[in-house]
C-alpha cells in the first residue's frame, strides 16, 4: 500500500497573496485588522481582516470565487491532467450556497476541466469527514489526487448584521466576540509514487482524524466546559500518535475572542495531555487575521506545511482543531515528512 502525503498547499488571506506569505507573516505576528468600508447599525466602521486587493464593492458568491481563485490555482498548477477529486467547503448554513457553488464550479472547470467536484456548506469541521474519505479514495486508487479546501468571507453587510444581532460582532466594548474575516485555502493529497512521477515530494502526512459534536451552541445554555465533542475529536485524531509514543507540540485552533469556545478548548486541552508535549505552542490565527470559517482547517494545513518546508515550525507534529456553530467538531494530527527522514537516519 502506497503512503499518501500532502504535496502542495495554497492560500489567499488578508496578510498573504499565497500560502508562503501567509505562513511567514503569521510567524512574524503580523496582524491584519483594519477599518473596513462596512458599517454597523450605528454607522460605525467595522474592524475586520479582509483582502484589500479585491474590489470593495464585490460581495457574496462572486467575492468567494475571487478569494478562492488564486489559492486554488496555486495548488492546481501541480496537477495537469491528473485524475482529481475536488472538495470545496462553504460555511454551514451559507444562504447563497447554490450561487457560490456555480461560481466555484466555473473556476474549477476552467483550471482542472477533467476533475470531479463537490461544493457544499459543510462548515468549519468538514475535514473530519472529508479527510478519511479522501485517504480511502487514494489508497483504493479511485483517484490519483484529491484537493480539499474551504472559502469564507464576512465581507458582506448581511454577515455583519447577523453577527451584530447575535451580540458576536467585535468592538472595543464587546471583546467576547468574533472579529470578522475572510480567507481561502487548499491542499493536495497524492500517493507517493504518483507524486514522484510529477516531480513532487510529500511535505506532510495525516496521522489521525477525529470528529465529534458538542451540545453547547450560541443559541443554548449548555455548558461549554463539557467539551465532549471536541474531546472525542481530539482523542480519535491523537490515537495513532499516542500509540506510537509520539506527541504534538504545536496546536492550531480556530479560537476567536468568544469565551464559549475558549472554555471548551481549555477542557479538551487538559484531557489531551497524553498526546501533547513541549513547547505547547498554541496558534490561533483568527485572533490576528479575522474569523476563518470554512477556510480554517485547510489554512491550518497550509500554515503547518509551509512552516515545515521552511524549517521554522515549533514542532514536527501538529494538531489542528475547528468547530461550527451547529456543534460539529473536528481534529487532525499532521506530521512533517522531514520527520520521517530524520527517524530513518537515526535508525
């Protein structure tokens, strides 16, 4: 059975034109918060992370496609006529999902005309279901490559109004809230022999994937500190890691300023100590570049792979977690491919 690796990543974010720029500037602690040309109900300017190179008059599905295009082209350039499955995730409950699917389908057909495509509002935790299926499809040779990604944008007055109505829009007077943002990110999975034939090398491995569901949501009073869903996801993803005696020293989370999710993460973090180790580096990108939505976990993959490729990562093993308002939670454990080389050298 051929090993499967992540061979290419791509991103477009408020701080980076591609995955490399995004990774380097996140490493440097560069923030993306700026005054956006949108206003709240009181007429006050919104603080958010947004991509300044996109026409500020464009919103909705067209904006999602413009966000996705450079990130998708960044990964698709490696694939040519490879038999490829593409899965693009939108935010859970996205009202214009059908229109966005049409825009994104046109992009994919133009760049990879022979690929099969799914665009669906699966939400922030989509990789919990998509990754195992992608790995199965590759191992069984149903496809030669799988592209997984997500795209999100709060750059829309309706999105701002919804956050404001729910008391979740960040302001100096409301810190227990979400800073709006936008991003797109993708990564490519391939079997090692197929990657080598294209002159590619594995940059990272998926060691484990887990999923769960929380009772606590923004619309109920269930205690976030139960964290049963996130704990289940983390423990499932970390099981192969614990079994091998290895540990993750780097955690990438979708935490914003909302205390509900922070309390949940604290509870799961304590319960996962058998899978975690120094330097216990916790990286919450949304606190610097805005909420990431469906792009969160694909972006975490891109950030981790970029860090390993350029050798500035705090740990050779990373755990990424994300969750949606509906209660879905997902965790993914990743490992640098260079870690395998070093282990073989020691052996």
